[in-house]
């Protein structure tokens, strides 16, 4: 899978041409607390997934103790607040391509935002996922809810970036993000409980906080 930048496209072209300037409150936090960012947060998340995939192959029974189980956390197993980040989204050879794609997604976001905004984006989704698990008493057994939010972000900011899956199939980031969203929604709406669907919305709180103000501002300006 390769990434290619279309040089004829303006650098700041975003989804639907909307203005996605970072909200002021995020810039304020960066000025005040920027030094507390997580260095190479993207690389750490990719590393977590690789480690989790290896564990799934060597000791698959261990993954049951990695899930975010609210009851287990309340009984003292606090490590579950973090261990679910290691659970791989796939357990077959496709994991190689998913991880490769995830790496480039995080690379693009880090280049666009820097370490602090990328770290904040992750932390909001992580906290939202934990809140959803406890509020709706759901066991989170995958990293996919958080991972998808990064795909949505880069699909919004860099919709015309092209990935070549298997070095053959070219596809734009906006389509990857939209397809991912549709697949996830179909899975949650038709094959999962309503409570898991609500967990998805809390996991996506990072996307709402980062991008909804831009949608609103652009629509208001176009209306005027």
C-alpha cells in the first residue's frame, strides 16, 4: 500500500471545501499545555496493535483479560482501562494492511496537527470509549471504535490523498473514511445492541469536537 499526494490539489483542500480550522479552545489548550503531549502517540498506538496481534497468535486466551469490562475494572482490574488498546482489529493476514494504512493515517494527522492535537484527539476518544462502556454497561473488546475516528479525521482533512491498496487499487481517503463509517454503522445498527451504538457516538466525540464547529461555520458563511 502506497501513499501519493496529488500536487495539483491545494494543500488545504478539505471535505466539501469546508473550513476546518482548529477550534480556538484547542489552540488555547495547546498554548497552555502543549508540553504535555504524548510524544509519537501515533507510533505507540501502532506498536500496541502489533503487540496485541502477536499475543493473539501466541496466547489468544489472554485477550479475554484485555477487554474493557466495567465490572472487572470496578473490582480492581484497572489495567483494563488501557489494555483494550492492544486488542487487534483483525487476527488474520489482513492485519498487515490495516496496520500499514493506520500508520500512514496517523502520519498524515501528525504532520497536519502536531503531537499535541493528535494526542488530544486520541485522549478524547479514549475517554469517550471508557465513558460509554460504563454508562451503557458494555464490554469493549476491540480498538476499532477509536481507530475509525482517525480515519474519519484524515478523510475530512485530506480527502484527495490516494492510497494504493496492495500496490494496485487506488482509492481516495474520503472514500476510505466513508466506507469505514458505513460498515461500522451497519455492524452497530443491525448486528449490535443499541447500547454499543451509543458507545460509538461517545467514542467519536473527538471528531465532533474537532470538526463540527468547522461544518457549522462554513454552512453559516455559505448561507449568508
